[in-house]
C-alpha cells in the first residue's frame, strides 16, 4: 500500500504547493458559500481546477480511473459495476459507431475510454483541468484509441466547438461541479444537433432531505466541501433546468433506488471488500491510508499538506456513506433529454 501511495503522489505536479493550495481551496469555498451565486459564477473554474489539482491523485489511488459510484451485484468487482453503469448510460442515449459525442468533465478518461470501446463512437473529452488531461491523453495513447478519442482543454460552460457539433453529449457525476444547472445544460443543448440526446448521472438531494434538520445540513456541507461542490440541487430543480434550456425530457430517475438486486452505491465506502483496491475505499482502509500519509509526510516522501487533503476527502466519504444510508442523497440521478428537431 505504501509503495503504491508514494508512487501516485510522486506524480503530483507542483507538490511543494499542496499545503498552501488546500488553504486557498478552503478560502475560495467559504467565500463562494458566503457570497452567493454571483461569486460562484465568476470563480467556479478556478475553484474546480484547484480542487482537482489537489485530489486527482488521491481519487486515482482509491478509485482507479473511474471517479464515480455504481450499484453492484454480489460477487462483482467495483470496476465491473462501474463499467456496467457506463454502458447503461451509453445505451440509453443511443451511442453508436461513427457518432460524434462529447463527454463533459471527462476526468482522466476512464469512463470515456470504456464508452468509446463499448459504443464505437468518436468521443471528445472536455476538461478544464490540464493535470487531468495530461493523464487522459496518456491513457488514450496506451489504450490505442487516439484515432477515436480527442480532448478539448476548456470550460464545459464554454466549449470550444460550434453549435450543433455533436450527435450526443453526456456527463458522469461531473455537471454537479457547475455553478448552476441551467448554464451547463444550456451548453449541452447548444452543442447538440437537432434530435441529439443528452444524458448524465447527477448528484441530487432526494425528497427525504430535510432542509430544517441541522444534521442533514451538516452532511450536505461536508459532501460539498470534500467533493468540490458549491451546491447540491434537488431532483425537481434538475428537471426544471433541462426544460428551461429547451430539452424534451425522455427520462429522469434515481438509479440508486431502482437497481435490484444490488449492493448499494455507498457500500464500498462502508465495508471493505476482498481485494486491496476495495479496502482502500472503505472506512478502515481510509483510516490506514490517513495514518500512512502522516508517516510519509514526516519522512518527506509525500507532499506537505497531503494529510489535510485526505482529511477533507475522508469527511466527504463519511458524509456520502451516511447520506446514502439515510436515503437523502444520490450520486446517480439519471437524466436523459432530447433536443427537438
């Protein structure tokens, strides 16, 4: 475990700046929360880039190349569950060979490459974070998919592509990072050809969330701080945003409540599986990683500030696990909209 962790952290760019960067991130987060939507709109890209500069290596260490949740079935590896979840999205929005498709917020391209293999579509990954794009391009080359996949380094609210460039657009737990849903869904609508389809897995609060309950509010705040999110919307807000920008709603549903028989999406955060990779996600594994990081920092084998970043991520993981158990939050509200002809 220690060898893998030090190897991952060695890859982090500007590692000497981790400690001041986490302080800057927390300051930006607090400023945005205190000053409302105007500050969120103006500063969210800097906020997002700072967040992913800090956490990408930790995500890769704990989750591999796909930074998202998925319901599982008994005996199924997490990676297989994630691939099945990705295939479901691709199938629902009708991806096929030769189609031009955009992946908004493509991360380090784990899901993108799997969907490219599964569908045969030509996919453009959109990401504003250069560190993640560097990893995505390398993985694409290694996968032998450079003729099918390319990347755009730009904000997903202002994609460097003409109107009507794509047959389909999708996002996997990425549009939750936008300052508001109307802006990001409006950009997806602009990018689509008439008749094109948009699909996404969205972070949402459920109708069990009680905005008057201090404990619910604290869970939400912990997910936002540790997840790089400025707000989490309720499901009706997401549906309304789709319609506001012009989409015909084909389908919206919470996959978390409808996957059966299944292992809940949050289970990997609670109980260790049978593999070392599964152990790293669970509470006991995260505790072990945290104490290992303390030792590595003291020995100067991990960047100063790594423990602070991991503390913030652990806060989010614990809050997500509890939110899932309470049924007040889902990371997989599936939305499917169609741009009218």
